[in-house]
C-alpha cells in the first residue's frame, strides 16, 4: 500500500534559522512526488513536483530534493510569512490520485 | 481569477439532511478530484472524475456518498443522510489531462449538528 510519512509534525523556527522537513514514502512505482503549502482555512497551494532521484527544484527560500526513499524540503533563512503547513504527496504508477502525508506545521517567529 | 471554485464555502446541516457541494474546475481542466480533511489530519482521497465518468472511487464510503461530473456544469459531491462524523472540510482539485499537479479550491466546510 502506498504510504507517505512526514516529520516533524510541527516545527518552530526563529526568523533566519534554516531547517529541513522530511517526507518518507513507500510506493509501488513513483510517478511524481509533490509538495504543497496550506495556510489555515485555505486550500493547498502547489509548490513543486519531483520525478526522479537526484532531482532538485527551488523557489525563493524553498528547495526540494528527492531520493529513492524520501524527499526533503529545505527552508533557507525563513521569514514569518513562510509559516504554514507543508504537505507532501506521491503518485504511484498504478493510479492517478495523490496520496498525502499529514503535513508539517511550520511556525517562524520574528 | 480562473481558479478552482467551490461552493458553498460553509454549510451547516442537521443529522439526516442532505449536503451538496459544488466544484467548478480551472478553465481547460477536465479532471476533478475530491478530498476530505479532518482537523489535524491529512487530505484523504475520495474520488477522481473526468467529464461524465468516475475513474476512481476507491476512497468513497460505500453508502450515502456519491459524486458526478456532468458534461455541462460543475462537479457535485452529494452526501445523503448526513451524520456528525461527516463534519469536515471537503476540497476539490482539478488538473489538466491527469498530469498529477492538482490545483485546489478553497474548500467547503461542512458542519453537521
């Protein structure tokens, strides 16, 4: 069964304090790993798609990387506006749906 | 703004009533997905539809829940005889040709009294 596990559940950072979020996955055949950001009371907002081990994508202070077993979302010098829940999802080769993890709730304090 | 539109944003129903949630996908998107989110939990897949077809309904409860995406008009998620456990946020997402990159609406929050 396809599975996604995210850690930590919650993370508190001081503004400027870089860190990483982890997404471990088990799928029958990876057809994409996706990162989303979700603000309270809002729908998830698409950030990145990664398709193969070794692939990296960047957007502003965020950088996503992928290995055969996990993905990391690196946050460099975060700002308070980066506070949100970050969701990881996978798509396997026998389905078109995304399977989501439970997310990491990030709080960045000034 | 041609984003995914969901309505109503908030819906209150008493036990035993019916809830109908609507979703208009992004312009040009023909694939619609419905997810349910409970507080402190992740997004749970419910159903995947294309125009006039249900492609994958493996996440739909066997009773009381149904979904459609007609040739004309929005996709509709219908919950009959609601119970308190149906209280949740229901998100619709759309994609272009099943690319996997889903674009979500703001959600419909159902409260069952």
